[in-house]
C-alpha cells in the first residue's frame, strides 16, 4: 500500500486507465468496422443468413474449386449415395443436410492438396 508521502505505481494512475479505455474503444471500433455486416446479421437474428455465416464459403454459394479430379469423383460418389438414401426414404431432410455435409467434409479431408 502507498503511504501518504509516497507516489503509487504509474499503472495505477488515472492516465494509464484512460489510455486503456481509449485502446479498448479503438479496438472495438476496428473490429466493428471490419465485421459490421456479420455482427449486424448475427444480432438481427436472421437464421438462414446466420447459418451461412457460420457454415463457410461453400454454403454461401461461392463456387467450389474442382481442380482436383479425385475430389470431384469422391464428391460425386458420396453425395450421390446420400441423395439416393433420401430418394429411397431412408433419411429425412434434416438427416440429408447432415449426411451431405459430412460426405463433403470427408472428401475434402481425404483428397485435399
């Protein structure tokens, strides 16, 4: 503890606290400036857009790179199997989305360059 005649640590001063507050505000503004549309979408509660934000580029409609023929063949086979299971009535819509995503992830993991 500081006695009446001694000066406290510089980090305990009001100036250090003001600098920390200014830095926190600047960092928050920087984050908001870079990701304001994502933050606004998440705060608005839009479920379809929110799931697209969290799902990744493939779910947002960005074209997939098909330069890898092994990957394309794997996707054709695995996704085709999942679509056949759905058309046969083995799985429902929610299971289809999950199984398709897992098939795509499996192919991407095994055939990535």
